[in-house]
C-alpha cells in the first residue's frame, strides 16, 4: 500500500530523469495517479505533445533522437525547447548513435502500477549516451548479476502498445553486432 512513491521506488526523480519523457524508466517517471484509463492508457503510456512528438515518431521508426544546441554545440536529453547549458533557442533534433554506457541502475522487484508489475524484476537505469546526455531507461537482455557500471550498451526499441515505442538499452555483444543470421 504505502511506500510505492512514484512507482520505481528506488532511484528518485531528477530533472534529467523524468520531465516529460519519463516513460522508459519503467514507472519511475510515471505520473502518480495516472494509471489505466478508459482509453487503454497505462502508466507506461507517455504524454506526447506537439513538441515531443518527433521524438516518439522517431522511436517508432527505430531511431533515438537527442537535441543539440547550434550555439554551444552541446547535446541534451530530455528534449527541451531551449538549451539547458546556454539558454539558446537554436536547438535541433539530431539522431543519436544509440550507444551508451551504464551509469547506474536499480533492479525493481515490486511495482504495483500496471503494466510494470508483470515485468518485475527489471533494471531501471540511467545511461550516459555517447553524445553526452544522461537518459533514464531500462536495461533489457541482461541478467542482474551481469550489470556493470560503465558497461557498453546499445539502444533497442520496445513496443508499449497503442503504437508507442520506447527506447531501452541492452549490452553490446562481445563481437560487436553480429550480422543477421543467414537465411533469416
Ligand atoms: Zn547551448
């Protein structure tokens, strides 16, 4: 009953982690009180507005976007309409490489907020994108005991239902990325 807080129950919320993009965290950034609704929305359904729509549209096509400032050249995430480093409004979308390293994580064993309860345990994480920004996400395809600070990750995309696709991260395979299996 109590102690669930904002869903993730562990990592807390920072500006870099939640904002309007907090869906990929597996509940940590979910808006309290916005559980399932008649439209089939759940806590995993992001609030998408005109400004963030390009980001979600790109994710649905398998591309991870960040914002880069033309004035100071620094990138940021979550997306903002002005640069958080120098306040310039000369900020544009840019496709990120999809590479990242693991900054920190927390394995969530209990989350009463649908649909996260069916996914436990999962690794809510903060990763450092190769371009610099930090991003809240979830690590997939990795056993809990194999998680390591600084481990190399690559983006993957998970369908959340309702046409929404959320970027998650998985370990980069030892042999970098294997080619597509022959005959597949
Ligand atoms: Zn700037």
